[in-house]
C-alpha cells in the first residue's frame, strides 16, 4: 500500500514537480502516516501485557543498542580513513622521510580526532615551509590563529573592507554554504560557496558566491549565475537579481540603486562607482553550437583609497 505512493513521491521530488500531484501525494502520505500511528497505538493498548514482558522490551531495545554500539566503529573508521588520506598527501609533499614521520606524529598530537582541522592543515602545507621542523610547527600555529579569528571576527572599519568571516555569511540565509577562508599561496585569500542549484534536470542553472581579499580583510564580493538551461533562465535570473540586492544591502547597508538593477535585468556589461565601492555587472557567453550557455556576474569591490567618495 505504502510503497507505490513512496515511489511516486520520490519521482515528484527528483523531477522537481511543483503541481497538484505533489500536493496530493503529501496529503496521501499524511493520511497513511496517521493511520499507521492509530494502528500502533491500538496494537500497544490491546497487547499491553505482552509488550510489558522483559523479552519483548529487550527485543525493542536490541536494534537501538546495536546502533549505539556500531556508531563508535563508524566514527573510528572516518577518522582512520581521513588520516590515511592526509598521510598520503604528506608523503607526496614532504620528501625527507624523517620529516614525514614528524609531520604525521605532530599532526596527530595537535588535532587528535578533529579531522576537519587536520584536513585544513594538510591543505595549508601546500603553501607553508614544509622543509623544516620549525616550518611544520609554524604552519599548525598559524592555522590555530586563523581558527581563533574565525570564532571571534575582528571589526573592520568602514571603507577598508569586510571581515571575511562575516562576509562569508552574507548569503547564508539564502542557502549559500561557503567553505573556509584560505590562501591561494600568492598573497590572496578566498572562500567560495557550494553550487546552489536552481532547478533539477539534465542541465542545471546554478549560482556561486565568492569572497576574496587578503589574510585579514575581504575586498571583493562576487555572485555568479551560470545559465545552462534556457527553459528555466527567467526564474534563475529573478533569483540572481534578488540575491544581488540582498548581498548589496548586507555589504553596504544601503539598497541597490535602480540603474544597477536595470543593468542586471538587461544583462548588460556595466561598471560604476557608488561611494566606497566599485560595482560591476558582467555577462559572458560560452561559444557553443549545441546549446546556449552564459554567465552573469555581480561584483562589489572595495575601491582604492584615492578613488573613494565619502559622503
């Protein structure tokens, strides 16, 4: 009875159906769930003496107990597999065998089961001095300083830029999940969000949010829309415009000017200055004979000091 409905519901979700069919399936699942709940209550009340037996109680508790016992094994396996991957990268990046061993032991000593921080440190080794013991120690010390800054973002004066750890969250409520702020190894730092898919299908339209700057201050905020499905382009562009307005408001504390909104709607290349900021709208069309694909970018960039206009 339940299986066909679940299959239809899964199809509706995967194909992104927004219609009466999905609403009706929701209602049917709700009714079935209510019937199963009533049936369960009736079964318990009519067989209370049987359920209260110790054997029955143990039968009910067996599955949760086995699950709890299995969870530490899953956790240990995750830690082990992460460290195994990290050690492979250490072997690749560090040539001295003794230094490799030191790096592995020092990493375990500092990060224990904190696999996220271990992974971040391994990434930072690509741009740190990994040829000496002092360099490896300094790289971990530097990472811990960054983690402290993340938990207590510094106030950045207006006109200088944004705290990268605050800027990363400007579009969090809209569904943009950013990774940690990291170096490129050339004095530049950045963070980018995961792809925010706007439709489900063979060709997806999606958006990405970028934060760029130096180690302490973010100087550029960028929202990028990639159109690969022309059929869904109108809805995608409406969201892009909406998110651009939200980003501008949270970054500058003012509303996006109408003339910039018009440029986004017309998809025209545009550059302007607004007080402390350079605002840019860009469109790039990919050369393709099979299907039309293009990008729209909305950028807010902190102007150099000599070009800022203070009101």
